[in-house]
């Protein structure tokens, strides 16, 4: 009876860890997509968008950015790349800890890497929001936020939840 209960708990734990793993991979992929796809701001009436690297006309992304503030966009690029790196480090550490860590310990190392990832997203997306996300200022069309901008905010929420769960969960 007792061992049945234990194996039931263990199965629940495994499902939870597998779910976390999947959400973590999804977050890393979304971060990657939002960083490289140039669809952070989209013009309302013209087929035009800008991202962190290029401007796109009709899906053809080889225009240069004409944002005013070069330093700020470089900082956003840097923090988004850092966030990808830390989310991958966290994933690798998590898998490593899954096999090597002693039972009863928390996934502290992968949790803290993921919270660093969360901080990088926080800084990057805050700078972008502050400087560019509300702009007719940066290019001559009225515009709205594109899917990359929204994905990044979703990653912001997910990375926090994942980081906290890693910190809280004990290995069974
Ligand atoms: C987009 O890029 C092209 C080519 O570099 C540039 O001539 C154009 O001014 C840019 N458009 C806007 C609105 O920033």
C-alpha cells in the first residue's frame, strides 16, 4: 500500500517534470523566434515591420533599421541574446540535475539560471517598450506591436513561472 502510494507520487512528479521540460523548450524556441524575426512593430496600413535587426517590406527583410536610438536597440539585442543563452543553460543544467542530483534536493541551479533569463527579458523588453513600442516616432507609419513583442512578454511570464517551480520542486 505504502509503496503503491510512493510510486503514485513519483509518477505525478514525473508528469510535472515532463510538463516543465516541454514548457521550457517552448519558451526557449519562442525567445529565439522573437529575437530573430523582425516583427516587433508592424505598420497599420502598409506591409512593413521592424524588429531588432532589420526592416521588412512585404516579407522581405533586408532593410536597415531607422530607429533613432542606436544604443538602446543594441542593448535590447544583447539582453535578448543573453536571455536565450541563460534559458538554454538552465535547460541543460536541469537535465543534468535530473540524472545526477540526490533525491530531496531542489533544482536550485537551473532555477537561478532561469531567473537570470527572466531578468534579461525584463530589461530587454522594458528598454524596447520604453523606447520604441509606442512609436510613430521611429518610422513614418502609424503602427502596432507585432507578434514578436507579444511572444517576448509571454516568455517573460513563462520564464518566471519555470524558474520559481525549479526552485520549489524537490527531486523525488
Ligand atoms: C527600410 O530599409 C530601407 C533600406 O535600407 C531604407 O531605405 C528605408 O528607409 C527603411 N524604411 C524605414 C521606414 O525605416
